C-alpha cells in the first residue's frame, strides 16, 4: 500500500548552525587533548586506552551528527554499524592470526639486546 | 511485506528512504572493511619493522642500546588533521545551505570544503616528499609499504571527494542549480566527505599518536 507522496521538499533534520560550530570546536578540543595525552608519557596501556576512547567519541559524534545517522532511518544504521563491527572483527582476526609471526623476531632481538 | 513509502524528494521507495542515500551508506560500509584491512596490515607490519630492527621507524625507538629517531612529524600532521576536521564543518554548512534553500551559503561552504581538502592533500604531499628524501619509500621496509598504501589510499579518497564536490559546485551554477533535490545531492556528497574525515581520525590515532614501543 503506497502512502501519499510528499510534496517534494527536502528532508530537513539535524542541528542548527550554531550547534554545528560548537560540535566542531568540541572535536578540535578533543584532538588537542589527544595530542597532549600522546606527549604526556603515561603508561602505554593507559595511553592506548585513552586515545582509543577519545577517537571513538570523535568518530561517533561525526557519524551521529555530521552524517545525520542519529536522525536517519534505522536501516542506514544497521548497514553502517554492521559493516563497521564486521571491519573491527576482521581487524582483530588479522591481528590474532599474524601477531604470532612477530614473536620469533621479537625473541631474537631481545636475545641480542640482552633484555 | 515492505510497504512503499514516500520520503523527501517525492520518490516512493519500498524502504521508506532514498535509494541513493541508502546506496551511499552501503558503499561507506564496504569502505569500512577496506580501510579496516589496510589498518590491520599497518599494525602488523609496523610492529614487525621494530622487532626486526629495520628502519626508518615511525616513532623514536631504542634497539640494542642505540636510539633511533622516529620519522613521523606529529605537529605537521596535527595541523593537517585540524584542516580536515574544519572541512567537515564547512561541509555540514554546505548541506545545511542546500537543504534550507540558501544557495550562496551552499556554494561558499562547498568551495571552502574543496579548498581545505586540497590544503590537506598539500600537507600529505609535503610529508610524502620529506619521507622520500629521508629514505622511506614503498620498498624500504614493511612500515614504509603499509604506511604509504594506507595513507595514499586515504589521500586518493580525499582527492576523489574534492573532485566530486567540485562537480556539484560547477553544476550549482546552472540556471536550475542542483534542482529540487539539491539537499539530497549535497547530503550524499557530505556522507562521503565525513566518512573520509572519520577514517583519518582513526589513521591519525593509530599511526601518529600511539607510540610504537
């Protein structure tokens, strides 16, 4: 059953210009924080965690608000988020498959360097 | 059974949303897989270079008591990251202008996005040339190979995006501009551009910010 067609005007959803500017400034601020964190000298595991979290926040903000996914049909969300999760799974699978290949080189290097 | 539903633009589709917009989202999903595999390859190979002690290295590293400086220029790339981020902001204004029948805003913002994208490419070209002169090429080591392939493909995507936007900008100067679906045309282009930006967000963090050791 077809619904009555729309008048042809463009779908308008999203933030106001002022909100887009505020979001842009927030993303810039997060980038500055990421830079500071990378030079801070904190422990590697903490550093990686903080940087990944900050990047994830930026990623989500751009996808949700700049790309309007938050205001879109759920079908778009399923396609994009599903593909993204699949890409992450493939990334971890590749790392898991090939990480072991690095171990002989690492062991040899540690043996030569003495630590 | 899916019902035919009208959406903005007047076309009736079975999904209730624009087929063209859906196509772009599906394409971007495939691009996630593409860049995900390139990033994984970089992570594996860059680490291997350090463990084998074969430079140049991405970040400062000490091997066998000998300190090696990293080749990556963080301040330079931070600047180019800021430029690309600002291009996303101008892109959003271009889409806003198209959707709210403000052609001047749309045209100026599109032009600004193109300019910022080209500036980003200029930074990339400068970085590539510097690395070449410092001895890092596609064939130097696995870090060089994976780095240039990953960032090269991203740069190519930026260049294609700039050409895409330039064609829309040129079309907007016709008598009827981009037509009554100008908002959708710009929105679809915006999706591609923002995706290129978020891929760079990931690349910048993984390659430049996270130290090797």
